[in-house]
C-alpha cells in the first residue's frame, strides 16, 4: 500500500507499461495507489531489440519483469479495451476505477506476453539470421537500418538487402544523416533499394521476392521492419475518442493533460506533442506528469503546474557495435563518437538504473 502524505488514497491507473508507463508507475508507486494495465509481464527496452536478434543473451538485461521494479503496484496483465469517466475496462473482463488516469499505450507491444517466450523469439531470430546466407529487410527507418547494421557488423559474410519505400533512409531525421548512413551501409556491402516496396507474401520458390518496381531479390529469409501505428484503437469508443487527432494520437495541453479532461494525462509516443518520438523524451514527459499529478492531488493552483515544451529534433541511430549517426540541434555527427554514446550498451545500463536496478 502507498504510505504517508496527501494522495496516498488516490487511485492512479496507468495504461501501457512500456518506457513511459513503466517508469511513471515506478515513480508514483509509493505516493499513490497505482494500478498498471499492460498485456506483457515484462518491460522491454525497445531500442535494444535489434542487438538481441544477433546476440540473444543481450536480451537477458533488456527484458525485465514488471514485478522486479514495481513492488508497490497492482499489475494487471491484460489489454485495456475502454475507458469511461471513472474506470478502465480490460480484455479479461475486469474494471478498474481511477481518480487519475495516465495513458501511455505508445505502440502495440510484441506478440509474446511472457519474458521466456520473448527470449525464445530472439533465439529464433538469431537462428534464422545464422542459417541464412541472404537476408531481406523490408523498411529503411530506424529499425530496418539498425538491424542491417547489426547483421552487417556481426555477420559480414551475409548478403543483406534493404528495400525502403521512401526516397531516403531514416526519413525521420535530416538528409545529411540519411546520406552518411546510406554510404556506410554500401561500404558494408548492404544493398539499398529506395523508392520501392516488397510484399513479403510475394515470395516464390527459391526465395525470390519481387519489388513494386519489378526487381527480383533472392533471400533466404526476411524481416519486416515497418513503423507501427500508435496503439489508440482501444480509445475509439471511449470518452477520449474526441481527443484523438487524425493520426490516432491523443491531443494534450502543455501540462500533458488530455484536452478536455482535467484528471487524465497522456505521455510518450501516444501524444500529439510535435517532436520526434523518442524514449528519452517520453521520460521527460514522465517528470512533468509526476509533478503535475502531485500538484493536482494537493489542490495547487494551475499556475504552479509544470509545462512541457516540445523538444527540437534529436536522434541517435546505432550502426553495429561501434558506430552510429547522431542528429543534434547543433549538427549531424557520424562514426565512433555517436557509437561510443549509444552503440556499445544501447543505454541498457542507464535504463536499468532508472528502474532502480543494477546496470549489469
Ligand atoms: C529501433 C528503435 C530504436 C530506437 N532508438 C531510440 C533511442 O536510441 N533513444 C530513444 O530515446 N528512443 C529510441 N526509440 C524510440 C522509443 O523506443 C520510443 O519512443 C518509446 O518506446 C516510447 O515509449 P512509450 O512508453 O510511449 O511507448 P512504448 O514503449 O511503445 O510502450 C507502449 C506500451 O503500451 C502497451 N499497450 C499497447 N496497447 C495497450 C492496451 N490497449 N492496453 C494496455 N497496454 C497496451 C504495449 O504493450 C507497450 O508495452 C527507438 C525505437 C525503435 C523502434
């Protein structure tokens, strides 16, 4: 149970236990009565998944059971399916009343709900990569590029092809970063086909795939690395349906409250905050909302509330174990320096410490 101080009896329901939801549940767990609704039994560091595909043991540190760090939270392993003005409904047929709600369902999680199954999944991906001579990657955004980088560095003998429908790789950051990444991949003998798509179902005998432009690619296996839509379909018939924008994101004010709802906040990738969607920014949302929740519960004046300002575009994409590309407000950097920041440990130790766990 929550102990001591105002708000100890206030019920806060957090929906979504990814980067934003997992961290806010941890932050609030001794101040309020916190319930987390999340289908998976574990927290996953999403940007480490590509390394886990080439080194499955890496996932041991990146998949963390919620119960390990949410010691004072009621954890409900189910999907939320609806929300009314006073409760959240779940797929397993239960309802959870709330005084305050935090929506953090950035993207649909992976299919595996147990940590063991997720570990097995990485092992299977690894076997698939190891036993293939040629690999097709569909999608040249951060996931496709980081996967190509991991394979090209750890398995330089494999033939890797990326097919991307856009006119450049990594369209979420600037063209300079795209060009440098493209050149790096070409140097590593990765074939990059731009402006085309591939239907993974188009595979014919002998492992031949046909692109939208009619090109034939032979590959022993493929990975689909296309961006996922935000996970807001569960809100379509809810009291929040009018707060969704055209992209399915929740519209929030500068205090990160869902527009039109004084006791409901949204954080992370689900929000319409105009910035590149990043986990380190989701963590900044957490700080703002944790403060504002406390002020709201304490009955503080609105002017005391923390406000969130959209961040300028910043991103770090790893290219294998030692190199990377970084777009920062003051320039684009490439090679070992961004590699030193991200690519060795992929911020895994840092994220584990945020959860109050040992880095190793
Ligand atoms: C390849 C890759 C590399 C990246 N690199 C970086 C990086 O270097 N640095 C960085 O800061 N960011 C990086 N990001 C972005 C970062 O992963 C996201 O911005 C971050 O995960 C967003 O956190 P979130 O909590 O909003 O959403 P998510 O982490 O997507 O979590 C959403 C959670 O909601 C759950 N959920 C969905 N629907 C429901 C429902 N109906 N009911 C209950 N639960 C539900 C899901 O299971 C999931 O656990 C990277 C992303 C990718 C894919």
